[in-house]
C-alpha cells in the first residue's frame, strides 16, 4: 500500500514536471504574465550574479521565480537543468514505456531546442517534443 502511494505521488510529480516543461519551454508565452512577471524580472536583475547553476540551486528558489530564472540563465543552462531533472526521473521506478519516453525526450533536449522555443521558431525537433509531451501526459497519468 505504501509503495502504491509512493508511486502515485512520484507520478503526480512527474506529470507536474512534464506540464511545466510544456509551459516553460514549448509555450513560454503562457508562463507568468503582467505584474508578477515584472516583479520576477526585477528580482532576477537584482540577483543576476547569484542565479543558480545547478538543479538543486534552482529548486531552492521559490517556485514562482523558477521559470523566469531558467529563461534568464540562457539556453545552455536551461537545457542542462532539464536534462538533470529528467536524468533524476530515470532513477525513479518507471515502467519501460515511461523510461523509454523520458529517454526520447532526453535525446531531443538541446540548447538549440530551447533557443527555437524561446524565439517562436518551429523545428521538427520542437514538434516532436510537443508530441512527446502530449504522450507523456497520457502515459504518466495512468
């Protein structure tokens, strides 16, 4: 019973991460709007030299700031942090299908993918990542 609850909790976290990936990387215009975004931007500017360089450092920042902090770090750091997150995910108890999906996502995660998403460009890799995110929502929800 405890194992089932732990697995369900892990899956909820995984789904939340994947949805965040879609909103932050694939659809960056959906993340934080209006005054909230201005406050985060000011905080980032004030703390530019102290922005995290590791996933653990990012997770130590309050959740409302994380998406904008990732974008402020640039494509290389942004990509490295998401790669670290997915590699951690692979250490969890996943089904073969879930692990295969995460590995396919890792294969696509490049700084170029982030640059394309941030500038609104469309590429075959970005379309493939969007399709994988849709598949992940179904696969991790069950």
